């Protein structure tokens, strides 16, 4: 049985699932993962300060500016 806390095990696991993670996140959240990002950007409004927000809790590390 592999040690699931071993850095190599975690790295390999992430590499195996990274290609489908975004798609599965969208499907399992019924599209909510995209909708809440758009709602958040709407609340920010138009900023002249060139604000960039990184969603660190999404698992994807997306820059929300991409969803604008």
C-alpha cells in the first residue's frame, strides 16, 4: 500500500487528475464553480486599478480576469 502522504505519491496523483479536474469541478458543482466567479467579478465592478484576483481555493488557481 502506498504512503498517501509521500510527496512523490501526491505529485503523481495530481499529474494524473490535473487534465480533467476543471471539467469534473464544473460538472460536480453543476456549473456553480464558474457562476460564483462571474458573480464575484460583477460585485468588483469596473476597476481602473487593474485589479487581478487569484482564486486560491478553487483547486485550479485561476485568474478571475480570464472569466470576465
